[in-house]
C-alpha cells in the first residue's frame, strides 16, 4: 500500500484540499465526491444528524460504512433516514432556483466548482434548514409514490418539475399574507412547516394540488399542456432536461395551469388549510 502524508501549517486547509483534488485527478473520483472537502457540508452533515436525525452523505460509501458499523456493534445511531448532499442540491435548485431542467439532466453544475453549486454557496443564509426542506420535498414525492398510478407514463420523469410546482403553489398560497413569497428563507420555513409531519392534511392538500398541475401539464388533450409550449420539440425527455424549463417566460403554459389550480383551491377550504400550516 502506497501512503502519502501531507504536512500543512495552521492555515493550510486549502492546501490540503487542493492536494486531495489534484492527487485524485487521474483516479476514479468524480467532481461530486469533492463535496466531502467542503467545510460547510462537513458542518451541515453534523447538524443534519443532530437536529433532524438525517444522515447527510457527503462522502461516497459513508452510509454503507455507518450501517456496517452499527451491525457489528449492535449500536443503533439515532438516524431515521439518509440522503446524499448532491440529491438535495438538485432538489433545492429545481424548486427554489427554477432549475428543474439542469437538475434532471446534469450533474457537473451541482458539484463543487459547478455553476449551480457556486450560486447556492453564495447565498447568504443557505444552511441546514434549506437542505432539510429539500429533503422533505424529495421524501414526500416518494412517500406518495409519485406517478406510480398515473395513466401518463412520462409523468414520472417530471419529478424535479414537481418540486418546482410545489414551491410555486406555496407562493400562490403566500400571496395576500404578510410573508414575502420571493424570500427563499420564507419558502424554506413554509416547506418545513407543511411537510414536517405535523400538518398531514395540509401536506395532502398541497401535494394533491401540485400533482393536479402536473397531470394537466402532461395531458396531451389540455390546451395548456407541455405539448403546446413553444419550446417543445416533440421529445419529452429532452424537454424536461432543457435549462429553460420552469422559467416563466419560456414555459408560460405551466404557469397558466398553476394559476388555474390555485384559483380552484382558493374557492375551497384547501388554501386556508395549507396556509394554517405556516401562518
């Protein structure tokens, strides 16, 4: 076994990170693996476990190692679930930053050094709560077995678009209240309040409304379906990976449906039930 020992000074963390990156430049290590070198993610991983009992995997294979250790020692750590940091960055970008196309179609932008990764890291208040909110959106879609029973097979490919739609529906519910729907931290708090398990009725109502939007958007017979977007070229897979999807001026049909469904739930008690969860 060949071992390399690197001696660094008191402020040599950047040197250590650079040494690790360049040492692995010719090995089977992808850019996303370097998340483990990010001090923010090291801290958030600990906070995620302490505060929410979620194991945030920032190093490939770390979860398998933890499971193996627990099996050997028969000691169960207080962890209710696990998720990779990359998965949560994609959910966050899709829903909060209107980037469902990039999230579905690409990985490099979400790895350290990537354009989306840099943009997220530059957000002043981004932290563990944002990651947890992204986790809740992701978990909810799996809990409700999104698109499993749909008559539209392609609907399952729109999972990242679904995350955007849920957040847009939350913004519609926020309108008219004292909260600012354009404040990312407000959206994070609303997502947590709605989906943390303490308001199951609000969760169901919002999720039903969001999937209603998705069903309409993916229906070839609907006048506002994705098939009638100007940028649609006949290939659903390519359409869902397009960087322009989710942008209001590029996919206006989507936002028309969101407005219609929002108006419908506004005529019922559903909007008030959803609002009560975060107001």
